[in-house]
């Protein structure tokens, strides 16, 4: 599939959109060792506005203590007591020695806004359902919001927290990652596993190339020095009876 993307064989109606993007990135992360994939990926997370402390503690701390991560794509939830269901793009169950599994909900966006308002707010529905689904068998860590924004979408997260505070016991921390920062994580992981797992390295490189193809990268500055032609100031000859001001001209050196 990744080769079809890189060769431009995917229909434009889905090429680069969030579901395909989600499957490419999280599919690659799921195959990588946790230390090379999910740990550096979750290190990118920036804390959103508001929210109570999560049951599982700090996101980066939990990620670095995890020895395994279970990935589930697009589960459908409608927990008892919730008026509306939810379908997060990804759920991550982080397994940390000595404690119950920790559930992290992931919502991914690209080319579409967060949906719903009030009790239908998309992120709030996912947090409320996630807390209830986690129940007593898993700790609920919070929600990770992944978008292509250049900076944290404070408005989206603040709006969702405002809805959750109507039932404070169901509120939870939210974090954010930009798709634009994920490519270097995948490229570095490919380099780390190249000798031991060359096929996985190739898959991971292709996933990073897909992000680049879709324009999901940060501006890295000029790629090379640009030659500047040499210029000089020179005095221009004028006849005494012709008034030309100023008597200087700016010209290119030959």
C-alpha cells in the first residue's frame, strides 16, 4: 500500500486524508520496538488546556516505563450511562510492569475540524466513554489529539474541557502532537533498526516518505547556499552641461 501512495496511485479523494494517514503512521509505530517507536512519539506530546490529573500519571513517564503497547484502530464505544457513543481513531493500551494497563485515546485530524458541540463534542465524548470503558481493569490516562497545526489548538481543547467540567469526575488530561513532527521520529527509528530488521526499516522509511509527500513536515530552512552575483558601486561619467543626479549608479561587475 505504501508504494501505491508514494507512486501516486491512491485516489485523490483519500490520498493524505486522516484515516489513511492514521493507518500509515500508527501501523508503522505498532511494528517498531516501543523504545524506538511509541516512546519517542509520545515524547512529542504537549499538554493541552485544563484537565484533571490522569490515573496513569505523566504521558511521557508512562510511555518510558511501558514494555509493550497494544494498538486498536477505530473501536466503537457506547458505554453505559453515556447519551452518545464515540469512535476514537486509535486506542493505545500501555503495559507498565507492576501496574494495571493504561488506556490512552487518540483522535487524529487532517483536512477536517473537530466535530460536535455541547454534549456531542467529539473529544469530550471520547474521554467520557473511555473513562467508563476502562472501568476497573485499566487506568485511564487521557486523550491525545493529533493534527497538522503548527501550534497547539488551544481552542479545540479548551472547548472540550469546558464540556467535560459539567461532570468533573469524567474530565481528563489532553495532549497534542503535530503530524509535522512525526517524520523525523520514523526516520530515526528506521536508522536504528536497519541492521537487525531491514524489512521493518524499509517500511518505516516509506511511512516517513508518505508524510513528506503529503507536506506534513516543518520548514527546515534553505537547502543550500544561493550564489549572489557580485555588485559594486561605480561613478557614472556625465557631460558637464548635462545635469544627472545622483552621479552614482549601481551595476553588476563583469
